[in-house]
């Protein structure tokens, strides 16, 4: 067998023409590295290629594993799928792709009993996504049993309590009560963990418990370090304080090699606790080298030029990006359109979208409508105008995470196999899933699985015709698919579903989505409706992170949509940069002189003075405000 050195020397990137020299260096790096990669630089592809390099050259030898941590579920799934396509099912079995939340939950699920009693949740703990929203937190502050007086509680800010609550958990199990907020934080931990038959946790609490687990149990810490020789950290600029503590606790001072990839100019999660100066801390704490990527594989030349102007404003030391293959592509387009009101805006933008779909034949899913916030307010008239033009659209914020869930992917794939004559991608994914569930990818085993799948799908299609359209009926449909796959085996390869109510919650959300779609559609059309086939996605800028589209239309480049600009100019400009850089071919910003952003949806006059610097950046890139029809 060739040596590792020989395998490494002969290894070449898979399924790509090649990598830019800096990316090749990052893929082959033997030491901890920070990779600074701007929009369109191919961050996910770089990590996929690095995983293949480490696995196929045996630099990461069996049984050692690679841990990849992303922020969004669809990003984690996308990376895992890329590695599987390049390494095969067997090669990718030592590649674990998690979100930070899923990793924290997995650690707590597996080692819950090793936590100190003071911080040990019940086995059947539940996750409340809204636990620390202002309203619910305020109610908890007022109601939790505590020695703090009602007067002092009323004077507390929710932000102050969040800060106290998010601190590193005390080794002793008791808080040093320096302030009333500290007292309430300790009381809240005890209340949420131990006052009811089921502990109630947030994902941030799971992160804190996971870090505490590693700090208090050297054996668990050693097991984690022995398991993962290599760690990938995607979208590193958005790492929260809690998650950085977890990574630092897990791997600082260990032989594990970390690769952090991100772009500080796309740091837009400060409101969610993203850690300031996380790149600086990482370089200092882990003695990391720095590699900068300069190529932009996504955007056309004109868009890369505009992005570079904004990038320089955010970071004067940034390296100007180079568009890849620009001589073979259209030059690209960036525009600012100004309208008298949102009714005029809706008509004109709907016509633009309809022309793209019907004349230029751009798929609706390749056109994205972005808003800084509150899509229902900013796009209500636009959605109606699109409907009149014969173009369907929908809000993606709620469905985005659901569609990235392994349970959702598996169920929708099985439905498509039963309902459609040809569904090659679903067929390939389902066979890979069956192979993984069965643990046998031999030709004979796969022939057996193919026969079993074909027979089951034929019978399942007939059963679908007799199912009703209630949520209870759809829950039975989802359950039938999972029973065919094997619920226990499915949960074993998707560890996030093994504890708590997350599996049931995901199943319930999927059942509700299918129920709503089935009320006005056939089965086949309902599946397409849930997936959003043929619809223009509408979402907030934050939800667009990591995505790309042929055309991006940003509705409402206005002061009221960026009300926090004066207080947080850098992060708001980063958000603008993210919106701008989602586009491959075209980006359009709109301004409306009147919009229903007033109290109770009343019309309010809009301005652009506060965010004048954003218009100034576009103007310096040669982009002027247009007034269509004048």
C-alpha cells in the first residue's frame, strides 16, 4: 500500500477543474488555520475537498473522524452531501457534519448522566426556541421563585439577565451573587432544570451544558479529542461567545487540527451573540496561520466590482476579489430603483420578475426577494402583483430550517418516488440512506434494497389515495415512511432525534406543512408546494446567508428598515454586503417614498438620509438611483 506521503503527493481535487493556490494550500494544511474567504470564494467546496484529502490519503486514519460545524442545518447537510459525493458512502462515514446546536445536544444526550446534579437535565428534556425572547423572559423573571424583590425584578433589563445567564457555569454549582441579575440567573437555571417533570432548555443552554460537561469530566474531554483529529468551523465570523467557549474547551491544547473559514465582512449575527474579534482570539489562542482566498466563483464581474467597493469600506486591508471565468459570462448588473410608493414598486418589480421568468427563462427559485426585516409588511403588495403576473412566491423564513432536516428530506424523497415516474435525485439519496441504515453497501444487499423499495413505493402510492387530508392523516403518512426506513436505525444515524422532543416536533411541523399544501393540491403538487418548486423565495437577509441566486431583489433600502444603522453602522453595512453578494448575475435595490411601516400598518413617509453612506458606496461604484417611467 502506498505511504501517506505518496498518497498526499498524488492526490488531486475531485470534481473540480482545480483550486486557486491559496485554497490548495488550505486543503493540504497540516496545522490549524484561519481561512479568510469572501463571498463566492467556495468555502463549502474547500472544506469538502479538505475532507476528501484527509480521508483518502489516510492522513486522518481510521478510526479517527472529522468534525464539521456549521451554523445552519442546510449548510451542514450541503457539506455532508458534497463529501459523500466525492468520497462515497463508506469514505464519508468518518465525517460528522453538525450545527453548533446539534453538536451541543449530541454531547448532552450522550453524557447527560456525567453532568453534576446541579446542571443535569431530565432525560426527556424539551427545547423551547422562544425561551429567551423578551416577552417570555420577562414573564420568567417575574414568576421564578427568588429572593429578589418584585421591585428589583421590575427594574431589570432582559439584556442584563441574558448576560448573567450566559456566563460560564460555576464549578461549585452555585453562583456568586454579585448583582440581582446574577441571583435571578441562578434561580432561572434551577427552575428550568429541576422544577418540573421535564427540564426546559434553549439551544444556548445546551451549549453551556456541553462546555460544562467537558470542563468537569476529563474522560469525556479525552474521548472527544481522541475521536476528532480534524475540525472544520464554517461561517466562523458568526461564532457566539458560548460556542467559542465550547470549541476552546474541547480542543485548545490538544493535537486536533482546526480549520476555521469565514469572512468578518459578513458578520451579521451580533444581535444573536456573535463574538467580537473572534478571528483575533482564534489566531492567538490556537496559534493559527492565516490564508486569504481571492477568487469569486459566484458573481459576474460588475457585481464583484461593486462588492469590492463595499468590502474596502468595511476592511481597508481586504484583498480585492477576482471574478472567475468572467470572460465567458455576462457582465452582470446592479441597479437602484426609486418609486413613489410601494404600490408602484410592486407593479414594476413584479413585471421585472415576470420578464425574467417568462422571457429570460430564469427559474423562479433562482430569483430571491430579500428584506432587511418583516417580509409580510415589505412585500405584501408585491406578492399580489406577482400573482397577477402569474408568478408564485412565498415566505421562506419558517420553512427553511424544516426543509433542511434529514427527516423532511427522507419523507419527501420517498413521497416523490411513490408519486413520480422519474425522481433521480430522490432515488440516489434514498438508496444511499438505505445503505447507511443497513450498514451494508454490497451489490447483493443493494439489489435486495432496490426490490424492497420498488415494491413498497407501489403499494404506498395506492395507500396515499385513501388517506384523508387532516393533520392526523398526514402524521400517519410521515410515520409510515419512517417505519419503512426503520425509526430506531434512522434515529441512530441522526443523533439529534434520539433525545427530547425534537424528532416529534420536526414530524409535527412536516405534517402541518403537508396538510396545508394538500388542501388545494394533488399529492404530487403538494410535495412540490412544500419544497417551493416554481415559487420565488422571499426571506430576510439573515436567512439568505450561505445561499446564492441568479437575481436578488432587495426591497426597502430605506432608513426605517435599517433603524439600527446609526447605533451599529458596521454590522448593518455587513448585512448590506451579504444581500449584495448573494447575486450571481443581477442585484436590484428598491426605495419607496411611502410604505405601510407606521403604527397598525399605516402609511409612513420613507427616507434614506440615515443610511446615506450605503447609497454613497453604490454611487462610488458607479450605481445611480433610477426613477422608472420618468
